[in-house]
């Protein structure tokens, strides 16, 4: 663990050398369809992950892999344009390394976004969902192994992983903008395959409203470090088997494109008045 903390400190120091001493208020992970928000940041300092010591290396072609530090809606933010996924071959510890780096930079507020498959048959592609809770049945954890005591406790609470007060605040923001916002449970699957129809039925039986391949490890690491976390999914497609048609990544991209305006508006509104 000594080693993890040494690495995190080196990563954070390298970032501080670029961005200066100003406090950063909110960390934002931009999921599929939201990446462009990173281009709207004022006084931007762009730091490619590959230039940060000890950072995992991005593998997905066409995916940006960089931090954008600066101001969004007047708030000091750290935006991740591109995240690390388990299906790319990273360990879950590597997937959450950037979140732990944010904490080392003093960031205590986190907004996670993603694209997800819609399991709830009452909803439709293009809808947005505030994450209320999550399910991970994959027998792995980003905190498996020796506990980094400096970051958090060995056994930690997940009953408010997606902060109740922040969720109430996010619902207010959506209402103000007239953007419909569901609230539901997100279940992690490893990918890279989309789920089978049978797996989607199981997810629904378990209480999931959406399925996806990210976010859950990051929310676990955030809880470990007692970061106040909010999560929003863009439901880009009905999950497998609900409609009589095969899934494809194209549909995910197209829906993401179609709703990105309102998704971006909502995120900006949330960031603007984020209660500290
Ligand atoms: N399943 C998993 N991940 C996803 C999906 C899906 O249907 N859509 C977008 N990301």
C-alpha cells in the first residue's frame, strides 16, 4: 500500500505542477456522448493521462484520454475526457486510480456519467436516469488487497454511495430545466459483450433499471474515500431482449448524439449550483 500512496502522490504532484495551487471543487467523469463538455472549459489546462506518472495507458482508439482542469459554469472542475474500463483489460484498481488521484488533489465531490442500457420497460432510449444505487455481482473490487488506510477504512459504508442530498438537488436542476429525469438502480456487467436477454431479465428481477460497463468501481472507490458522489446515465438503448432487434454500438452512439444537448445542459446546471 505504501507503493500505491507513493504513486498517487507522484501523480498528484505532477498535476499540481501544471495547474497550480488553486483548489478544485468537483471531479467530473464524462461518459460516452458527454466528452465535448470538456471543450467548454474556461482557462483549460489539458493533461493527457500518458503524461502523468503511474497513470494507466488508454487503449480505446478515438477515445480521448485526458484531464481537463479549469472552470465550468464558474466552478473549478477536473474533467476526465475518457475513463478506464474493466473490459479493456485493466484491473479494477487501475480503473479507479484517477478517482483516487482526484482525492489526492483535494477533490471531495464527484459527478459520474455514462451511457447505459435501459432495463426498465416503462422508460425509453434517450431518457436520463439519476443513479440511486448500484449492483455489482462481479467477484472483484477496486479495493481488493491491502487497504490504503490513508484513503479510507478497510470496511466502509455504501448505503449513501450516491448522495441523497445531491440527488434531491439534481432533481431540482432537472425540473428547473424541464428535462425529465428518472431515478433508478444501475447494475455493472463486465462487457465488452452486451448482456444476453436472460442476463437482462435477471438484472430486472434483482431490481436493476439500467445496465452498463462502468461507473460502479469508481463509485466504490469514491465511497471508500468519502467523496460525495452523483451519477447520471444516458439510457442509449433498450437492453438486450426487450425489443425484437439486435443491439449495436452504433445505436448507443446515435442516441448519445441525439440527447447530448439536454444531457450537457443538465450537467452544467448541476455543476453551476453544486452545494458544497
Ligand atoms: N449494456 C451495457 N452497456 C451499455 C449498454 C448496454 O445495453 N448501452 C450502453 N452501454
